[in-house]
């Protein structure tokens, strides 16, 4: 079974893009499953299932969603294999614009939209910089010049990625993206695999439930700003 990780900022169009690519693949007889990772709630599983795409949802609750992702992705792979999928896609939000962990030798996709601003590609960290495929959405509501400038900024950050435009409403580009995803390498197991980068982390009193503000209540891995 092939595994693809899809990440991107909230509201960039990840779910719509995945649906269009999955529908194109299913039209060719390729079975696709999706695992959706989110924090508190999501209705995306229903969106997938109404289009005949099997889906599971993982809510991280009070935990970091990307750490939650890494802790569960091996079990997701097993679910996909037991379900007989040809392709399993994981979708995660990358809420801090840099995590959304990519895995070495597993096809990684970053979804980013034209409306986020031309400076946005520079602000996004490894989630964009280390992706194999960058999907740019919402190109139908900006000018050609704006699309070209945005694509140029994406190439500056990740010159090695395949950049593809997909319209999540009309499906334009969904077939081409599906072809790219179906060419991903087979993944039999993730045990022992490495993430492409180390995720940001902190172990401080706020991680452990502290709610009070002030130095007296801050312990562990704490970094202070320099105002000198």
C-alpha cells in the first residue's frame, strides 16, 4: 500500500484537494482511504464518506496534534492495510505552520493557497520546505500575475518540489495530482522510520496544566525574549 502525508495551514483547501484527487483515482479503480487528524472537532469524515471515500478521524484533544499524529500513524497504516486500500492519505493541519511532520521516504504534500499572501511561503517552515509536492489552491480568485509571483515564492523556499495548481471546487488539477500520488512508493511499515525534521517542542509548566502567568509559575524548557 502507498502512503501519502498531506499537510497545510488551516483553510488552505486540503480536504477539497484530497477529495478531487481521490475521486480521480477511484475512477481508475484505485481504492483510497483517508485518516484525518485534527484538534477538537471536524466534520470532514462525513465529507469523505459521502463521496465513497473510507475515512477515520483522530482528534488530539489537549495534546499537540502533530505529536499525536506521529504517535498514531503506524496504527493508521495497519488500518489501511487491513481495509485493502491501494493508497492511504493522512491529512493534518500543521497548526503552527511548521510541524505537520513529513516522514523520510514517504511522499509528502503541502497544500497552500494563493490568498494567504506572497510572504506566506517564506514564513512556513519544514512543512513546505521539505515537501515533495506543493499544491497551490484558490488560483481562480487571484490574477495571473499574482499566481506567478506566489509560485515564484514557493520555488524560492522549495526549489526541488513539484508545484501543481488544483481547484478544489471544479476539480481542475485533481487528476494530475492523483497521478502523482499513485506513483508514491509502497510503505509496508513505519516502525523505525525517521521524521524529516525534529518537531518544535517544549516541556514547561504550561504543558503540564499550569494556568497562572508569571516567572514564579514557569518551569522547565522556557525561553524569554530579549528586551535589552
